[in-house]
C-alpha cells in the first residue's frame, strides 16, 4: 500500500509536469497579452487545473498523515552534505559575479553600486567555498539581497527570496544553540516554497506572455510532439505554473518533503536536458549555474526532510 501510494503520487505529478526554465533568464521581447481575455478563453481548463491542484494537495496531506516511508540517511552524509551545500552556493555566486550579474542571470551589473555588490558577492562565494566565517558570509549575502532590492525593486527580487532562506540556514546551522539549529532546515524549506509560489505567478500564471514568448523561440511544448495538438502553448504555461505552485505549497507545509524535492530535481534535469538536446550549450550552462542553489537546497532537504519545526505532522 505504501509503495502504491508513493507511485500514484509521483505519476499524478509527473503527468502534469513540464520542463521549466527560469523564464526571465531567457526573456524574449514582445507584446503583452490581456489577462482577462487570456483566462476567459481557458476558463474550463483553469477550473480543471485548480481542481487537480487541490486534489493533489489533499492526497499529499493524507499520505503525510497516514503513511511513513522515511529512510534514515547514512550518518556520514550529515557531515559532508552541509559542506557541499556551502560549496555549491559559493560556486553559484562566483559564477554570477564572473558573468557580471547579481544572484540571477538577469540582474546585470549596470552601475557603481551593483559593481560593489558584484565584488562582495564574489568574496562571499570564496568564503563559503573555503568555509571561512560562514555566518558572516551569510549576513553579507542578506545585505547584498537587500541592496539588490533597492536597485531592481522589492517585488522583482522576491523571485529569489530563497537566497534569504540560504543565508538564514547558514546562520542558524552554525549557531551554538541547539534550538536555533533546529530552525535551519524549516527556514530554507519554507522560503524555497515561497520562491516557487512567487515564480509560478510572476513568470507564468500572472505573466503568461513571458512564457509564450519563450515557447515561440524554443520548442518546449512536448505535448504537441506526442501528437496532442490541442495542448496549446497557453495550456502548457498554465500547467507548468500550477505544478510549480503545487510544489511550493507542499514545501511550505513540510508535506512529503523528500518526494517533493525529487520532483523539483526532475524539473531541473528536464530543463537542462532539453537545452542540450536542442544544441543550446550556452543556455544549458546558464540554467545549470542558476540551478546550483536549488541543487544545494535539494541536498539539504533530501538529507533532513522537512526538519523538526514548522511542519504539518
């Protein structure tokens, strides 16, 4: 029964799962569309999607309450995974600085303030890789994120609120107080979920034209390749947004965290593989580097699950 339930959950999610890049990294200029007319044309599909979303959330709640299938990780991983986490975050920050961007590929360095952030970001990256004063590095990362918000707007940088989660994890994990350490995993889990929910709306559900312009330049709608010609690009973007929303909600509530993390990793692998198949190594590298923080977070969540605090039991 346990194996069947896990299999059913994975199938239901992967049926609706779509390859998903961070669309703003590969933004294509073009006209915007009217949301009212967009959703009026797909009202029935939206209703079905919301119903399936609520159904999957309900199923996840039930599985989380009635089933237990956690496998304790080997003790040696508890020593090396947090260290690997810092290295991956450090590499992502150094790569961003090398490409003259802050945190994400589309936050390009364009003035003196951002140049200072670029160098500070690189220093933080090396500090994390070398394990030099990780708590101090985390506070500097929070400072970088805060200044970035003043340059690009608070609402804009909310897409990457998971970097605050990364910083809080480093601060709490390296705390000398055990009670604070127990908050490290919940902090990064909740803010990662928040990031996914925000991205679902900012890049797809409330900004579908961004995804439609991306699909017009990249053949990612594999449903049409499977012969389902009625599965339009609009439906593809809607489905991707709802699945991203589902994953974010489950992270915030701490439900089936390890399974949810595996689904998120499948998202990442799919997007990278798609770029490689389409012979776009530059885009694939950008996607891989941009996803290093997500990979680092995934390793922590696979190791620790939802954590001991702030989760539904």
